[in-house]
């Protein structure tokens, strides 16, 4: 059996103030008609129907998931009592799925990514799922880099797997190591050398494989999961779940398992138009750019305005005008209650503003 | 008898979008508690009480004047059917005042200026009014320049008046010529040479003196005014007024009378903290500047934000936040229906945006 486990617990700091704690970016319509969450589910629906799709989400966002995914069985929403990174999130999903089919394959997908080439993406997932079904490996998609990005972690591949066979794109490779976001120079070297891929955060494995690996690499989390499992159906289940979660460190599945495990395979994606929508500047890649290099989603008039991102999204105000004169390389985000204006080159620092704002309140 | 004639017909283009056609800047609170119009009336009230104060305004702004100046007798509002520059505006006021006291002194004041040193200002007006009461000269206040501004017209003074007496500050001088807004180099030369003053647009004269000068310099306007005068009290007065106005060219009193007249005296003001609030950058002079060189009227958090003007004025939205990061020398004006972001150095070009906006609609 195959499942999709969609991780929708992101906090939405990087597209602030369009995305907020109340409505993180996975629940927003950034391009087209659908929200990123809706696109994520829709994208794999030919491979995994909604009945086999599970969404892991914080309790504060259950309502919005129900609203945005009417075809999802409400019981397929797995509720986290609080955010503790992707490791407990994946563990909780695996726990649920192991009750249905412990040898089933789960496809773990972040809810806030963009993938333009759906067909190729599905073929890759199909291949990865077949591979994972053997129960021997953790499989991840490695995005074939087209520029020396510093905003992503990298995966260094080693030899092809199985050992025989030539290294070609979309062949399966064994993983040598996971690498944190590099500086520009290192990233350039990775591209020159070849054999490096962006860490997509998309994973494919059998339920029992990941639980087995968790038991080895994260015994404390695994023990916690087992305690949770014992309380399923008990009146104090919620309480036990919250207690175990509270005890966990905030830790990603990458750091907790993938980097340490020695049975990880990477499936290079080739060109699939992937983005993690990890910040304002990524909008340049996923939205239409005008003749002056601007990405504009606003009623806008401009004179000498170039290479900027201008978004105005108001719930109630119709026809609000954004007028600009003599600007370049700015990000302007105008929402109902917050206006952000910043240097595009410093868009990654938006978190500093959120911190300052939170502290002030 | 002494009168104040306050010209409140400005269109509010230069502080757009805070000021708009519907609410030009004279009706806005830019600093402190009062609007610029209220300040203008208040400023001279020790010299000219409200009963002797007249406000010339377009018909679309009669309501706001009544609202903002409750102590002004409603009959003291002189309504222009349309804007035709300051020459017809002054003419219409003179016409009204000549019915009360043709030998009275009228002090003509724009409604949208800032003057910080009220005491000195009143002393100057007192002196100018005394001088004007002789009925021989048109008197204007010349602002003693403290920097080579290019945003103001200049007045070149010649010899002291009366001919005897030494040239000292606040002495009265004869006017050699009026000069249009100069370029930077010329403005610097003016300051180096001395004897040049900023044209304040504030005039003091006897009612009969200005009407006499109008008859000489602007015979067509004067004839029109006489026609209007004939219709006072007639049922077709409004119609006649509108017809005459429609026939006038848009012309300022400076260009129409002052530049051509040979009986103009200038009274240098010395340091009185005057500004015509002629554009966004002037806010640097009249509002408080923080340690980073910013003028901020907003709920603002900023990181590395310098030398910028940030205003957020919403009628209904409480606590709207403006967040900025990595900016300098910008003007950000955030109103209910328009957001403006522009290079401070190009603030004078804001009219181009209004034109583009108007054309689009």
C-alpha cells in the first residue's frame, strides 16, 4: 500500500507578513488558483488518492486544512500538539500508517513546495516508491542544481546503486553525506565537481524502515512514539501525546535520521522546476516577471521601478493602489495589518523583523 | 481696518497621496494638533481676529473650512467657482473687502505654510501692515534664506526704502526683480552675493492699492472683477462669477502683478522657521528626525533604515505596522487607499505618478 504523508506544520516566517503564524505559506495562494497545500495534494493524486493521503498539522490549523481539502477524509488529519520539527512529525505519521500497513510505503512531502513538472515528478515518485518497497533503504529526491544556491542544504552522492550500472541522471545513487547550506564559493565548487544535489526534504520509505531507523538513530523519540502508540484509544491519549511532544527537542528528520543513517539512497530529479518557496526572492522563480524585472501582484503604477517584488493583498480593500517611483531591488509587501518594505538582497533577514516585532509586543 | 485673506485653494498634489484633491494639505494635520489652515488662522489671531479673517476656497471645500474653523463667521468664506491661480483669488478677496473698507489693509496668507516663530512673524506683519497702510506700495515678506534652496522663487532686493537708512535685517527694501526657482548653482550664487530672499507668497497691501495695480497690470482680470462686483446681490451672481472665472487664464499674483509692478517693497523676515511644505522632503524640516535621520509617523519597526520619511495614516485601521529593513532615502506614505514608495531624491516627481494614475482611470 502507498501513502502520502504531507507535512503542513510550517510556521510561515520567511514570507512574512504575507504568511503569518495564523496562516503560514502552505495555506496561501501564491500563484494560480490553489494554495500550496492544495497543489501538493493535487500533484500526487494520480499516484496517491485522497483516501491514502495524510496531512500532519498543528492543532491551530486543522480548520484551514479541512476547508482547503474537502476531499480529504477528516480522519486523515494527524494533529500535532505543538511543532517539534520534522522528526516527530514523520514519526507520528509513521505510527499512524503502521496501524494500517506496516510494510506500506510512505511518501513524505512538505506542503509548501512548488514543482512545475508534475509528470516527471510523478515518474520519480513511482520509481522511488518501488525502490523503497524493498524495505532496505530510505530514499530521498535530490534536486539537480541549476545554480550555486546557498539557500538549500546539499546531498553529496557517491556510487550508483545497485553497484553495477553507469551514473546517469535519474539513476539511483548512494548518499555519501548531507551538507548544511554552503557559502557561495562552496556551492560553486559543488556544481563544478558534480554529484551534489539539493536536499528537497521529500522522502520515500517503508513505514517499518523509517521506524527501524528511528529506533537506531533517535531512540528517545522512538521510545516516545511507542508510549504514544500504547495510549491510542485511551482517554488520556491527547494528554500523553502532548507530554511526549513537550519532551522532544526540536529536530529535523534530516538531522535526526538521514545524516546518520547508512542506508540512504538519492534519486536525482533532473529539471523538475522545484522550489521550496523559502523566501521572497524565490517569487522571481515562480511568478511572472515583467519587462523591468518586477514581480507584481498589486494594482500598481510605477515610474523607473525595476527588479522589485510588489505584492498587495488585502481582504477587504478593493483597488488599493501601490505607486512607486525611482526604485530598484526592493520587496514591498502590503497586507491588511502589516506593510513591509525591504532591500531584496536582505530578504532572508525578514526573521529579524519578526523577532523585533514579537519582542515589542 | 485690517483684514486677513487666507488662500485655501491649493490642490494638494505635492504631498500626494496623504493630500488629495478631496483633502489638500491645508486641511491636514501634519504636526501637532491643528491642521495647517487652523494654524494659519490661529497664528495671526492676535493681530487679526476671526471676524476680520476671510478664507478664499473652492466650493468643494467650504464644508471642511466650516468644520475646521468654527469661530470664523460663515459669511467670511469667499467661494471660488473653480481654481484659477492666486491672481483671481486675491482679486475676489479684494473685491469683498473693498465693500467693507477700500482703504483697509489686507494681509494675504497661503493656508498651507508653516511658521515656527510666531512672535517674530506677528511683529513683521505689524510692520508690513503699517507700511502698507500708506497706500503707496505692495509689501511682501521675503524669507531670509539659510540654504541655497531650489524649490522656491527668489526676490532680489535693491536699495533700502525709504532711500535713507542703512541696510539691516528686517529693514524694508525695494524690490529689483522676482526670479523663478533657480538651479543649485544659481541659488548658491544668490546666497553668496546676498540681497536675495525667498518669495513667501505672503503679501500685505491696502485693498485699493492692489485693485489699482491689478487695473494696470491685469486689466482683463480687473474688468472681470468689476463685472462680478456689478452682479453682487443679483440673482445671476453665481452664474456671472463662474462665467468670469472660466474666462481667466490660470495665473499667480506673483506673475500677474508683483513681477511687473514698480511699487513693491520686501520686508526680510530673518529667521522665522518658515516652510511652504512644498513636498515630502520638507517634512524633514518641520517634523522630528530620529537618530537615523528618519521622519516617522507610523507604528514602525526598522532595521538599518535611514534618512527616510515613513508615514502611515489610516482612518480606521488601528495599529497597522510598517516594517522596514535595509533602506535609505525613501519616502513611504501609506494611506487608506494608496501606498506610495519612492526615492526621496525624486519626491518632486510625485506629480508624474498622479498624472499616470489619473490617465489610467
